[in-house]
C-alpha cells in the first residue's frame, strides 16, 4: 500500500477541484486544433538554419552519439541535460536540421498539453484553453526566437510536468507523485541553470500548501520536503557521477560553475533595470495586449474568488518564472520562453474571471462575449502582424528576419563544402562562434573552444583561454580553418584582449590558403566563391567568412 504524507480527502468546496462548466470534449478539441495549427507553422519552417546555440547542442549531441562525453572535445557552460536531449532527439529523428526541429515541435506540443492540464486542474476549461492557445503562439513567435530549439524550450515541459504532479501530490497525498515531481523539476534544471528557480518555487509552494492545512503535520512537511529536494537533486548528482567516471568532471565543473559564475557577474546589478527596460520590449514584440491581459489576470486575486483562493500559486509561479530570465541580467529574447507559461496562465485567468464577473452582474449578450473577443484579438492581431514570418518566408528568409547578418544560412554550404573535401579523421577549427559548422561538416573541432565570445569578455580567464586555443590549434594543425569576419561572431569590446586576432593573421597567412569566401548580404541571401574562382581574393566586404585549407608541408 502506497504511503501518503496526508490523507484528508478532497471536499466538495475544495478550490483545487476541476470545474466542468461546458460539454465534455470541446476543450480537448480546442487544444488539438491549437497543437495542429502551431505544428503546421513549425513543419513549414523545419529547415530553418540552426543558430549557434542549436549548433552547439547539436555538435555535443553528435559527439555523445559517437560515444564521446560532453566537455571532453568541446567546452561550454551549459549543463549536460540539453546535450543529452539533443542526442535523444537526433537518435529518433535523425542528425539533420529537420530532425532537430521535429524534436522541438514534439517538446513544444507536450508543453502545450501539460499547461492545459495544469491550468484546467487549478481553474477551469476556459483558463486551460486560453492558456494553451496563448503559450502555443507566444512560444513560436520570432520575438522569443521560438522556431529555434533553445534550452529554454526544453525547461518548460519538465517544469510544467513537475508542477502538475506537485498539485496532484498535494491533492492525493502520494509520495510517489511528489518524488516524480521533484525528478522533473531536477531535469528542468539540467536543461539549463535557469531552471533552478522552478525547483525553488516547488519547494516553497509545497511547504506553504502543507502548513495551511487545518492540522499540519510538521514531520510530514519535513519528510515531504526532503523527498522532493532529494528527487530534484538526483539528475544533477547522477550526471556528476557519470562525468567523473568518464574523466571530464573537472572540465565540467570549471565551465558550468567556475567560469559560469564569472559570466553571470559581468553585468552589475545597477544595470539590471536598464537592460530589462531596453530588452523586454523586444521579447514581448507584438504581444503587448496579451501581456497586458496577463497583468489583469494577476489583479484578479483581488476581485475574483477563484483567483483569490489560488493567489499564492499565481503570484509565486509568476515571480519565480520571472526570476528564470534574470541570471546575468542579459534578458536575451529566448530567456523569456520560461516566463511564457505564467503569462499564458494569467491571461487565461483574466478571461475566465471577466466572464464570471459579467455573468454575475447579468450583463447583456454583447458585453458577455467581450472577454472572448479581447483574447481573440490579442492572439489574432499579432499572428497577422507576423504573417510574413509564420506563413510566407522561406526558412532562410525567416532565419535572416530573426538573426540579421549572423552567418547561419551560410553555415550549411560551408559545412557541406568541408565535409565533401575532407576525411572523417580530419579536424577543423573555427575562429568565430559558429559551432553549427562542426555539426554540418560532421567533423571534430581541433580545439575545445567552439565559441570565442568568452575570449573577448572582461574576465580573468580570457587571456589564458586565448593561449589555450592557440596552442590546441597549433598542436592539431587542422585541415581546414574557418575565419568568421563578422563582429556578431566575436562581440569584441573596447577592452577585449586581441592576442588571438593578431596571432590568427600571421598563422593563417603562413600556414593556410584561402579556398572559399562567403559574403553575407544584409537583408538578403549570400554569395559563395570556392577554390579556383578568382573572386575569393576580392577585397573583403563588411560581413564575410573565409574558408582556409592547410598548405602542403
């Protein structure tokens, strides 16, 4: 018989009870339409070129499928969960752009359904369907780079699954549900460090819910909290053990915590509000009305009984979701993905609460449908504004619309050229931050430094990192070197150490010859010149990528 941390049954007036106000199947039909609609958008853009974070994850996943552990041949501060997720996706759907984005489509669909189940359990079908529709479209929006399989997209389903099971555990008293809830929260953290705030929310909400009971049992509160924390730590502890066993734990720890702590300390607290005010509007994009409706939903805790009874959950989930976008105070667009479930939930609460308010005041028909029309306009108008991106642009055009002159479409042709002109044993180096090239070429990097951003940052490790990268490249003598002459791939600062740039000029000019030149055309396509084409020696443009081959000894 399964143990329970409390055994009080649900009463007829329990505020967490599911309210069924309409026919049995319409909510599921609505959610199915939502999932299919967004899936159609994602399928149309399956071939959108990988951006650099995706390229990193894909390369790491590719190495894992070859039996090579993360952090051995490539360094980065991401936790290994996202690499394992990519490896799993590519094992199922294939090591292709389309395969990766099919995996994202499945992950996104799971998140939509989980959000519907969670919100319906806490509130009602209206909240569930509105939240599902809102999240589905918010999470595919170019304003949050929604067609790219960022780690934040993978945090969401684990966090929502953990929250849904936490609610079930509190309702049923089952330790097993609480344990699995903790595991899922722990996996959310393993996708990216930002997920730790969902663990914090889970602990606080569990303790608060337990001590509010008529006869709180402190022993059960303590044991339940301990079980939850243990379960949430298992994915991380297990990963540490595995990484230690394969001999890469020291590199893992340095990159994810030692260097990572310096990385998130770059922006001072005094700049946080300024950065947020500048960058948040980009992430919100055309969805301002929907975010405004979510704000109304937050105020519903003061004027709606159902929302008031769940005020701690609503406020807590919103607060800790906001905290997930705060590490480093960078407020990058895709960070906001982890905040979208809370925004969608609050939008659903607003619509349901307004419908209830108008019904209680016996307003006439036109006013009664006002909340439905409002949320419909809040969803439809931004979708129409983004119609070029969502419904008409080619994958390459959509990529350029989001990422400007970053050489992501170009990387496909560059990777193909290197793959066709090298052997599986050949290694390549990329002087720039374009790890997707290793994935496309299916060639190992000559150096563990697959980004150069860290080398340009103002921290104490930057100079030594540059020396290490130089040493690794000179030692391996890669068959091909790609030099990315685009500032977005380096992000140099006035105080950046430029040792590696000075070295590259002399090293490449004496040891390598140019075999390819790819010119990025702002707002358009690109031009590529290869081998004997005399245009590879033309004067450099503002945005270009050089492909160089090692000279014969």
